[in-house]
C-alpha cells in the first residue's frame, strides 16, 4: 500500500452541517475521482444528532453521491464493513473529547488507521477535523481550552475555529510553552488537504480566512508555507 495516496481534509468550521460554505463540501468531493462516490457521515461528536443527519442528506443530495451514515453512539455492529465500502468519510462537529472516548471504548482507532492506509479519504469539521492529529486544543473539556490526544494520523497539533482570538492566543501560548507541539490552526470557512501527512492545498470559502502553521516563533499562512 506504499503507493496509496492517504488523504485527510480538515475543515475549521462551516460546511453542510451549518448550511454554509458549499465550496468546502465540493472541495472534499473533488478529492475523489470516481464517477459515483460512496460518501459516509459520522455524527458521533453531536451524539448522532438527527438534525445534522438530516442536513447531511439534504445538503449533499444535490451531488451525484451514494450517501449513508452510521450512528456509532448506539451501535458498532457492521461498522468496519460500512467504513471499508466508502470512498469518503466525513466526521461531524460537536464534543471532541466525548467522540474520542466513544471511539476508544469501542476500539475503533485501528479501523480508522486501516481505512486511512487503504486510501479511504477521511474528512471532517471541527471535532472531525482535529481528531486525526496527534494533539488537539479543545473546548470540550471543562470551561476553558485544554489539550487532548488525537488518533495520530497527522503529527503535531491542531485547533479549529482559529478566527476566534481567544482560542488562537491560547494555541500560540501552549505551543510556546511546550504544552503542545507546533501545529496547524484552521479558520472557519477553510479546508486543508493533507496527503500522506503533509499539507498540500488550502481551500477558503470566506474572505480573509486562512489556515496557519504555528511554532514557537511564527504564525505563517499555510498558503505561503506550502508554496
């Protein structure tokens, strides 16, 4: 499988579950070159929200996709078979810590790793964007921003919603103080494509929104960083 392109698309905020940023949805779909794409949705972080599931079918129904979803909060029977039939999997937003606990309790990490290594495109927004990284800055633990381990398909750290000043400031401080490793901050309305763990493309659907590489001393636009 060494020649398989392993793709992850991380969305900072927005997309079909927010009825916005259709450009980002299209960007994700366009990463798969098949004529009829099997596109799966995991609403685990929202505790399998019926509203988000309905939006998935409503908003993505305009594309030539074979759509399905899986409610992991209530059942994992058949999940592996469901996942390995997909071309693209999209993980919705919500409570990152809660979602990762469910994945851990149900021993799903190895399944996601195998799917990634087989070339299934993994994508998601907010919780579904950051879960693939080694480390996460999250507001899903306690009242403030805290660090959380992801499932380590991409090294380094990540935070979504980085257009929020308080969040971005905390991310930079934690990196400077060695609480988090260097990482990537993604604004709402922005998607970042990673191929084999490296940033390849940034897609923005909102004016003046971007994603950034952050280390102890720098905040660099990812668009500049990859050029």
